[in-house]
C-alpha cells in the first residue's frame, strides 16, 4: 500500500500533522508513507522515521501552472492507494484528485467534499488535554472510539552531531549548561499574534530577575528591528543576560539550539510547537483571536502552561465571533497587561528551572 499525507501550511501545522504519519505507520506497518509539505517546512520533519519520503511542494508550483501540472502528473505516476489531505485547499484538492487513489480522506467542507471518498467533521470541543489540533488530525485515521487511546505527541528528531554542534556554538558564545537557558519567542508571525512590545519586555525583565538565566531571542531576519525594539525596552540588567546576536542560520540549527534550552516563553506559534516536540517546557501567550483550546497541546499547568486574555477578562469576549476578535485583536491586546499573568509565569519558572 502507498499512502500520501498532504499538509502545505506553516511549520506548526506540518509538525503537528506528523502524528498522522505515526498513526498510519502503526495501523499499516508495511505501507510506504510519503509526506507532502512546502519546501520551507521540510527541515522540521527531517530524520522523522514515521514516513518514507518527503515530497516537496515548491514555490514554483504556485506561480507556474505548467510546473504545477507537471507535478500533478508525477503524483499520478506514484499510484497512491490512500491519500489523507490535511490541508484541504484548492492545490491539495487537485493533488488528491490527480493521485487516482481509491481512498481519499479530508476534513469536511461542503464545497470540496466531492474530491474525497470520506470526509471527517472537526470536533469543536476537546476530549483530552492533547488539544483539538491533535484530536481532529487523529480522526483522519482512527474511528471516534479510538481517539483517546491513540493520542500521541508530535516529535522532532535531531542527530547527535546536530546537538553537539549546537552545544559547541553556545559555549563559544559564553553560554554554558550550568546557567539556565531560556528561549523567548518575542514576536508572533504577525502583529495580531504578538503581545505588545512593552509587555513582553516586562515579562523578560521578570524572567531574568527570577532566574538569572541566559536569554536567547527567537526571531526571523525580517523581524530583527522589532526584536531590537523589545530588547531596548528591557532594563539594563536584563540586557546583560540577553544574547541578542546568538541565533542559528538555519531551522535545523535553531532546533538544535532549542534542544539545549530549559524553557521557551513567549507568543504562540511554530516555536512553541517545536519546543513541545522537543519536550521543552513552554509558557505560551495566546493572541486574543486564537482559541486556546485549539492549540494548547498537552497543557498540564506545570511543564506546559498557557495564558489568554479571556482567562482574566471573559467579558471582553462575550458574543464575539472569531472574525470580530481577529479584526479587533490589536485593540484587545492593550488589556493583556503583564501583571495579569505574572504570578503564573513565576509559578512556571519555579516548577521548571
């Protein structure tokens, strides 16, 4: 049997969807399993043993119809028996259709259901602490009565060489294991997913005062200016603990450095999911428009903790649609003052460092 799993979204979505491949490997141990992802997310799933091949969806397939059609023909030639489309957008609809697979599964949408032989309706309420994101993905493989018994965590696999190289890199920058090391996810993927800069700076000040830890900033190159702004808002004593220019030049390098951290703190996003997949404790700050129950994977209030403005001011969210919350997230964020969650942050640090 040949199986294709499709997930063309961001890093966090791709990483979370690896549990589908793991579930399939358990269910069909002799099958060939391929995982189709966008090229820029490939590094997060390298070395994963639960699928046989990574199929890259390159940028040119989105921009060049001829290139996309050539790609579809290659998919056809692969003769898949079973396709699980986690993405569920036009590109993956067509990939699924062109595969010619006799079994084609995806999440239910009334306008695309005809592409598939089976569709699954997403549950809106979690039944475990794994989160809706985990549970709904498992529904693409298992019947409802098996979901709770088949819960598994996404995992990242690093080589010994990658970890050792990261350790040497940290030591060359004066960062040694005897001092706690904390990664700060200072910025979200967009401003609507980013705690106000001054509040983040206050949180970092509190972390350093509480732990005397070394601090690394997680940001991508085009966010450097904003990350520097947050750095400048922290107290001078805090700045002496921040290694602003110590960062990896690749995603695999970042993962290897993250594996040496004692905790990750900051905005919800891919870095949080990666930390959890490396079994690193996380303290996550959710955007006002993101439903915490969708992505607070395996939260236990100790190693994995998260906060949301609705935890403190539920009245701001009464009778508000997700569309309204997303539109007004920048107006809601100023209410999310550091003082609201500082006690929980201190508790998290005391339990994990």
